[in-house]
C-alpha cells in the first residue's frame, strides 16, 4: 500500500468490472478511501446485481483499504446524487471522481432504434453529468477536487457505434467545459481514451465484426491491453502531481500514454462582407478543400 492519495475519498463508477475495477483497486492501493459504484448489469445495461460492487469492496478490504459499495445507476439524476451522498455518508468528504460506467448497444446507424440511442446516451453522457454536477457542488465549496472522465477512441469513428461514439465524443466537450467552469476553484477535469481488454471492447458484436473484416490482429492487440495499466495513469491524474493538468485528453493503453492535441483551425478563407454561392464554388476547390480526399470503401 502506498500513500500518494492518503486522506482522499474517491468515487469510481462502473467499478465492479474491467477498467473501473482496476481503477478502484489502484486508487485504494495508494491510500484513497473508495466508493465502488456499479449497477451490476450486463454489457448492454440490462438487469442488475450487487455482486460486482461487493466483490471489489471485499478485495479492497482484504488489502487493508477502506471501501463501500454503491448500486445506484448513473443514468438518473437521483442516482448521481445518491452516489455522491454515499461518499459523504461513509467517509465525510469527496476528493476524486472517476466517471467510468458504460454500456454498449452496437448497431449500424441506419438500424439504431430510438431506445438504443437514448439508453447509451443516458448512461455515458448523462451519467457523467449527473455525478459531476453533484461532485462539483462539494468541490466548489472545498476549493479542490479531481475529475477523470472516460471517453473512447470510438468517438473518432468506429463502424456500428454511432450512439456510443457520439456519447464518448460528447464527454470530451463536457470535460473541457467542466475544466473551464471549475478551474477557479482549483478543481481539474481531464479525460482518457482507454484501450483495454474488457467485456465492452471485446463484445461479441465487435469481435464478430473484426473477424468478418479479417482483422484477427485487432482482437489479439486488444486482448493484450491490461486495465491495470489504465488505472495507473488515473492514479497520477487524481494526485496533486497532476494539479497543473486541466481540460486535456489522453490515450492510455499498455505501454503507451499519449496526449491529444486540442482542435485548431487548419486554414481559413476570409472576405469582408461574406461569400456568395458562386464565389465559394470558385474558391473552395483551390483553398480550404484543396487536398481533401475521401476514399469510398467498396460496397
């Protein structure tokens, strides 16, 4: 057991399995008292069970740490409030929030149902908001706090995950906004795009898709990515050592941590008074659109 986070109280959502479990164990190993939140549902968000959260709490206690379980859903306003209250009721404070809970309902965009869209957006995007809002009420008062959000490379474009990708990229924008809102209170908010072998990244649908595309190499690569390596970086982000890092996004995998650049204007077309339709058709091909190519995949 280390002491880099001694005296801190942390909430990790979706902490019953995968990356969340590894994060809970890692934070506890450095002295943090942990609220292990997990609804205990399946990968698609159905059903519920107390076992996953209870098992991680038991693991932490066996290693000499302190932890309590929370079974509330992040997808409701009341659930987000209850999760934060669990930290206050058990330990009297909150210092770290790791938003990790997630589900998948994969489908091609032309087949996604309204229910599949709404459910994924609720768990990921609303789920980040509900816990963060309640945590920030406390963080603003105490003038300190660390928030680590969980995005995904899917937000950069993965076939069959329009709902998941939209939610995950929304989390990046949300991270920047929270960072801006809370910086004056010495609170940081950063995001990670983790790569690790979990039941979401190796879902039956994704594996079948990769196999169909002849990408068994992708399956083997993801299988070699360990959740524990993501968790180590989250410990650093949650510590005082990362106090100067705010509003940024990192890719985290086994053996590699990368900082993403922030969006900037590549080039601009400027004219006083605005552009006419004819002018845009004349100028765009040789200016902003020059060199832009779209290679259409085979049908």
